[in-house]
């Protein structure tokens, strides 16, 4: 999984009834776009994220279509 600043990270809820979370990648701290990522979620919470298999990155180019 590779991300860039400005891409969106979508983390799917993995428990019944748990909502998905979305946020913007503010920093890429891994090599070559790899994790960890500093993410600001839509609720304003910022945290360092090592995305698991329940996460998807939506690139800026894909969002602008």
C-alpha cells in the first residue's frame, strides 16, 4: 500500500455496526509512500496509522474524476 500527502484513507469498520472512517493523509513517514501515515480523520482526530487489510487509499487523481 502506497500513499501520498492529500490522498484519502478509508478504513472499513470490522465489527458489525462499526462505521467506516475516512481521513486525509497529512504525512507519509515510510519509504517510497509506505506506512506509517499521519492521518486527520473527518472527526478532526489526528493519529499515526499503519493500515491493515481493511484499509483502502483513494488517490487525489481518482477523487478529482
